[in-house]
């Protein structure tokens, strides 16, 4: 982690940033101009971990978390390990209802391989955004009520994890709770396929008003800052999770997309597939390691956009690059 500044140094750093702001376009104004590159709503926040300097655009608006939810989920699982309710060495069975095709290394080996260590599941759910790992960890972690209790315990406001990602997917497609016998990947995909596209689109648009499983940019950077400062988990769990976040392989075109080669970013991405050209959520949140060792937490959410994947990713990359340049 970066060197912690004294209070005087922090005040001087903030003063320098304020003085610099007089000679260049303020960071939120830069972001506002970048946001015009999409027809959706952009939310962004950046928090310099040493000085505490903080900027945001639509920072208190709520956005669908998508797979960014896997970060608080992983933190909750590690907290359960610290409480001795689970152990990283535990071999966890992957049940049929956990398996989710698509973004899942586990699904490709199931059912031949049905058990994974808890540590491996945490690695997969964060670094590779494995959906089967998410369903499994959500199930063994106590589901929505346990996540809500954990976030209350940590006094985290502005981030909610209420449902598994699969349940979110069903709700966004306007599908009522199916019979348990159909709670398999093939069964659920069949239900979605049978639902008229117009009904699915209405449900997708309606989900934009749903406060469940949402986060604000400001709350997300605060959560990241508390994680990196070691105020939520033990030193060992904190170090483990930061290393896993650094190993994230999904969407290098977002936060990392325009940063100098070799820049370290510990981050978690999130995406919601588009329907009739509408992308409900395109996200990336993490900590960028600046030259000299300082760190800045950056969270970018983009919702309700009809722009293509490359355009949405580039908006996020430009927001991150502006934050990087501001402090570099």
C-alpha cells in the first residue's frame, strides 16, 4: 500500500490540488464532457487514499451493481473465515442449481469436478467473475439477509446486495420464481427463451427503478478505501483480497484501458447483457496504483445506454485516465 501522509502533508496535497484546479479543468467537469460520449447515465467517483481528496459525478445516484456485487460478497466470505464459520481450506460442493454457463470456469469442468476449496472459489469469483462461484458463495454465505447484516455491521451505506446474480437476471427478464425442479442452467435459459422479448424489455427498463443490488459511486470508493486501509478485514484477508483484485482478467478495456502499460489496478468489473440494444449496466471499480506508490480508488458506473460495448468501455477508460492524470 502507499505511504500514509501526515495531516500537514495531506493538507498541503489538497492545497496543491486546489491550486492546480485553477489552471486546468476540474475533474468532474472533465468527466461530464466524457459522459457526453454516451446516451446513458454515467456515475463516477475518485478518492485519493492518502490525502482524502474526493471528486464525483452523480456520485450519490444508484446504479445496478452487476458483478461488482462479487467484491462485497468475497469480503463477507473472508469475514466468515475470520469468525471461524468457514475455512479457506474447506472443500465446497458445487450443486446443480449453482452451475451457470457462460462466464464460468467451474461450469466447463462440472460435474466431473464438483468440489473446490473455498480459497479457489474466492479467487474465481473476483479475478475471473465466475458466476457459478458467485451462486455457490452466495448460497453458503447466508444469501441476501446475511449480506445485508454484514454491510450494516460495517456501517456501509449506498451498497446493497439483496439477490444472487442469477435471481437478478430472472427478475430483469420478467420471470417469476420458477419451480425448484427448473432451477438449473438449462431450465432457466428455457424459461427466458419462452418469455416474449417485449415483456423482457419492459422488465429490464423497470429494473432501473429497483433499489435492490445497487451501489453509488461514492459508497463504492469508500468501501474500497476501507478495504485497502485494513479497517474491515484482518491484515491477512486484506492482503489476499487485494492480490486477487490485482489478478482480475475481465474487461482490461475499462479502468485499465488507457492507463500507461504496467499500471497496477486492483479492480472488479460488472456487466449486464443488452436487450434490443439497451445495456442496463457497464461498470468497473477498483484502486489504481499511481506513480510513486500513492493509490486512488475509482468507481465508474454506466447505465441505460444504447451505445456499443467498445464505446461504453472507452467512456470508463477515459474517466479513469482523467483521474490518473489529475493526481499523477
